[in-house]
């Protein structure tokens, strides 16, 4: 829906914590489970940047 969004640092630890705490579900106000495979695939495509190096 327009105007909805969720911000998270682009580190694996932050994303995993957000998934574990269901932060995306609350921020996006979705009912039921949220498919996080797309987020995880995107992070994996960043490679070393996700691990903290620039």
C-alpha cells in the first residue's frame, strides 16, 4: 500500500534480527507470515558489503 515502508541496515545481523522480531510484518502491517526470500536474496547479492566491508 502507498506510504508503507520499512528501513533496516544492510547488514546480515540487522536483517536477521528484524525477521526474528517480525519487524517487517509490523512495519508493513501485513497479516500472516511475510515471505522474506527476496530480501535474503538481495542481501546475498551484495556480497562483501553485507559483511561490513566497503
